[in-house]
C-alpha cells in the first residue's frame, strides 16, 4: 500500500525549513501532499495563497511524488479523502511540540487511522519562522536566505 502523508500548514510563507522537512519526508513516504489550509484563526494572509501555490510547485517541480493543494476543512477529514494515513510535521523546539501534540491528539480522535510523524528541524533552519520572515519582508528586509524561491 502506498504511504501518503499530508504536510499541512498555512505556509505564509513556505520556508527553507518547510522544504527541508518535505525532502526528508520523502525518505519515509511514497507521496507527500503539501496542503495549504485556510486557517480560520488567521483573518488575512500576508502572501497571497495563489503565489504560495505557484512558488511551492516551482520548488518541487522535479519531484512528481509531491503535490500542492489547498483545503478548507478539518485536516483529519481532508487526509481521509486523500488516502493519507500520515501527517508530516516539523518541530523546531519544545513550544512547537506542545502545540503540535495537542493537534495530533485531536486529529487522531477525529480519524483513528491518522498518525502524526514529527521530524526535528535541521539545526540550520531552527530559527526560521514564517512570522519572522513576514516581519522582515514587511519592512523591506532581505528574506532570500530563508526561502527556497525568490519573492
């Protein structure tokens, strides 16, 4: 059976840290669906979702086993519809673990076939966060070292 994983997130923006998790995830999964969710907790995106879809697809154009899609529903339901039995997540620190652990427990309750798989962020990417990149970009700082594409 094909091992399909979702890599869900708002990806506002998609960073080199995210890219690293996806590429390392390919050693574990046959297919990874980068799933850009419409987050009800965020009233507005900084980078347009269409831009992120294009940039992420360009980043992984040499990897047919990676898809990029959007969704606006529970992650557990979306995983089930796509035949994904795994959620791929990256952890930078203990704060990420606390947050991700709670989400993993709820997703498992909603879809008992769904396993969350956590990869520890590679050290060179541990300080990168989408919120910091947005702030640097907002004030015209150079974010090129943090993104796997140009913006």
